[in-house]
C-alpha cells in the first residue's frame, strides 16, 4: 500500500553535514521524494509537531532542539517520501528513538547521541504511523508544495494576501 511519510533532517544532522549521507541511506528504500524544503521552525510549529509529548520532562529541550537552538542552526530539512510501505521502510532505516539503543547500521545508530543533559540527538524525524504522517504533513506543507495529491484539497481565493516577490 502506498503511503506518505514526513522526514525531518534535524539541526544536528545539518550541523554535522549529514544531509547527503542521510538522503543516500533513504534512497535504499526506492521511495519517491514528492516534496522537500528548508524550514525555519517557529516555536508554534515545534510545539504543534511534538504536542503528544507536551507533558514529558524533556519537552522544553525537545522544542529547543528542533528549533536549532542547541546547534546554532535554526533550520531543518523537511521531505515527504512516498511509496509502498514508506513508513515502515523509513523507520527501519532510522532506527530506535534512543540513539544508544538503535542498531549500529541505522541512521540514528550511526550518527545519533545522547547529550550529557539527556537530549536524544537522533538526527532525523520519521512519522510513526499513517494518521501521524497525515497530521504532520499537513502541518509542515501546503498542498501546492507537494507534487502529488496526497489528501483531499480545495481551492481558495485570498484577497489582499501579502507575500514577498522579487524586485
Ligand atoms: P520517534 O522520534 O522515534 O517517533 P517519539 O515520537 O516518541 O519518537 O519522540 C519524539 C522525540 O522526542 C524523539 O525523536 C526524541 C525525543 N524523546 C523521546 N523520548 C525521549 C526520552 N525518554 N528522553 C529524551 N528525549 C526523548
Ligand atoms: Mg514520533
């Protein structure tokens, strides 16, 4: 069954120059990339993305981490992979949430670490199931940034919509 999955290359992955390595590893899945962009993560986006962890003691560190405050890299790379069993394939390659428990050959096992203050710097995010993937993709992307029609959409006309244009 074809699925979409949100992948984030987190600020530690970018700072460690791992983008190429991670994309090469993910290409083993033979899935299709249907969207990709660099994102400066607002506090609001970070909190919404991780809202299921709001009550955890590490929530505040997690928000700082995904916003890039721990790595002086205020950006993440967001991608959508699409194809057969996309979630399982990408999560297998990513490895366990705790990078010390992740198998050595996985992306998190190869490149992740736990800091002395207990932050799991695990390099990438991968949606955990179809419902989460849909919620996350709708949070991170607009329909016109994705080259296939993943979910039902509508056309709206926005009046007095302010946007930047080239001078
Ligand atoms: P995953 O990213 O594997 O889907 P998750 O959704 O449960 O895992 O958690 C989101 C992130 O929160 C995870 O990538 C790292 C962090 N995290 C989870 N459990 C943690 C813990 N016990 N201590 C520190 N950070 C944790
Ligand atoms: Mg998760």
